[in-house]
C-alpha cells in the first residue's frame, strides 16, 4: 500500500512538471490548452526516448493544473505580480518561471493540496530548471507570498 501511495505522489509530482512545461509551450507557440494537453498526455506521459524514460503522470492533476491556470490566469498573474518587487512585473519574468507560478497558483486556488506541499513541489521543479541559480530561492519567496494570499487559513 505504501508503494502505491509513493507511486501516486511521484505521478502527481511529474504532472506538476509537465504542467509547467505545457504552460511554457502554450505561451511560446501560442497553441491552445487542449492541443498542448493532448500532446503531453499522448506523447510525454511515460514515454521512452534515447535520453531516458519520462515519468508517468497523473491525468487528473495535470488537467486540473492546466485548466485552472488557463481559467484563472488573470487572478494568478495578479497574485504573482503582488508577490514580485515593484520593478519586476510579471511580463519581465522568465517564461519558465511565469509558467511555474501559473501552475502553482492554479494548485493554490484549487484548495486540495496543502500550500506548503505546493511550495515544496514547485521549488523542486525550479531546482530542476535552474540547478545552479538563485531562482529556487526566488520561487520559494514568491510562492510563499502567493500561498498566504490564496490560502491564509492554512498559515
């Protein structure tokens, strides 16, 4: 039973990473959410390539993050903007970080996962994209601010 819970957690974690990548792809290529979701679900979840194997994702988590990020983008971007320093509007933020903040914001607003878990998960994703940079600490600070705004009762 513990193994199945561990596997479910890994699948949810993978889905968060996929959501960040998919949101980035949507912005970069101006593709629709449906098209990008279909591509990820069909060609990335559990796929095997020369470089290695992609983790299997949790469809409900992935779809929830994607749909939430798109439907609540204005609200999430406003929360992110309030968490940023005045001279750094969201438009100036790296597109990967923008995608990460949108996916995390969708999860905060979904009110299912405890905010501290969301923060830890997305800081780990930031570490994967920026292993040697200061971005993970920046992500932690911004997400903490966003979480306290979206879910003050959890703190």
